[in-house]
C-alpha cells in the first residue's frame, strides 16, 4: 500500500507540475490576435505623432504569403518616392507588437529612398498563427519574405533587415542561414542572446524557473521546438553579413551585456555596437534618434547607393 501511495503522489506531483508549466507556456508563447490589434506604441505621443501621420497618408498596400508550414502571413508594402530605387528595408517588430508600430522606423528608411516591407510576425497583427517562437520559426518566415521580394519586385534588390527586440533576434538568427547575397546589412535594436536566458529572466518570481523543463517539453510536443534552440549567439558566429546593433544601457529586459556578447563572438565582416546610456528596452531610438540616424546613414551609405537628395536631407 505504501508504494501505491508513493506512485499516486508522484503522479499527482507531475500532473500539477505540468499543469503549471502549461499555464506559463500559454502566458508566454501563445498569442491571441483574434481581437482588433492595437500595438504597443502610443502613436499620439509627441515623438511618434508625425511619423504616424506620414504612415497613415503614404500610399501602401497589404500583401500576404504562406509560410513553409502553410501559415498565412501578412505585411504592409510601402513604395519609394525614388522610382529607380532598388533598396528595400524589411522591418521586424517585437513581441506582442505589430507592423505599424514600426512606422517611425519606416519613415526614416523611406526618407533615405528605401522601399519598405513591414511584416506582421506569425500570431501577431493580421498574420495567422497561435503562438510565437521568439525568432526560431520567424527566421524562416523572414526568409520567405526575402524570397517574395526578390521574386516579385526584382532579383537585383539590395535588402536591409531591421528588427526590434524579438524582431532583432529574428534578423540576427537569419544571419546563420543561407540568405541571398542581396541582403547587405542587418540592424538590430535590443536583441537577446538565447531563448533560455530570455525565458529565465521573464519568469517572476525566479522560483518559476523550475518549470522551464516542463515548458520546454510542452513547446516541443505542440510546436516541435524548445527555447534552448533559439540561439542567437550560434547564428551570429556564422554571419557573413555586416551587423549594426544599438542597445540601451538601462535595458533590464534584454541587458546590454547580451549585445556585447553577440558583437564579441560574431564573425560578421563588419560589426558594431552603439550604446545609448539612458535608454531602457527598445527605447534607444527615442532617446538618441539623431545619433542613431547619423551613424546608420554613414553605414548604409557604405553598402547601399542612396539618392543624393536623401543624403542632403539627412545632413
């Protein structure tokens, strides 16, 4: 009888353990875009209002493709004012965000003569899907968008990838893949190093970390990946594309030490970390817009041919 009680206690303990793991999994990895998406950015705030008015008035179109696993993905495409432009910037938003949150960044690239593609990540905005993999599957979705651009808008396009937070991890993860040589530069705002570290930091109180093995078992069972597979460090070690990272020194979500590690270990032909002293997570562009834009323009001019009027305007 005693052994039977022990077995029942073990089974009950495992049931409770995986039940709690499942609730945490739903909170962290599941997404719900069935409601009208609203985004994370307050577009009426003074910093964003002018770019939002620009975004609302500029000609654009919504396009869609299907991912490798047949998830319908949506994006907004914005043409360039320069009809001869063969430069395009693909902008990847962050976790629980949506493509229009990147309007302020889109305006910056548009002023440099770029065409813009703003995808909604799977499970976000108008894209279908019920979960986020924090860049693991999203990197394959990004590659699909790159292939779509080259197939639809021209095989000679020069492509820049720009991502924020989860989007930053996505664009950096893509550098570990076989990307077309059309991809000339990657810009990452506030990335993280790996999924396990991010998950561990996000679970509060910290004692919830004991459920990470259970969460990993659930993500593998349901989606065939585990947080440990989201390895940005491993990807940038294979990078053959120039990488520019900017990161706030006051970031507590993804500490700047993560970007320092990425830069130090990256094998990219060019790599640079731009640090913003007073910025929190993904707020570097707000705090130091001018400094970031000047450094970005200098780097972009190295890898892309920009219209002369765009360069003069930024000066």
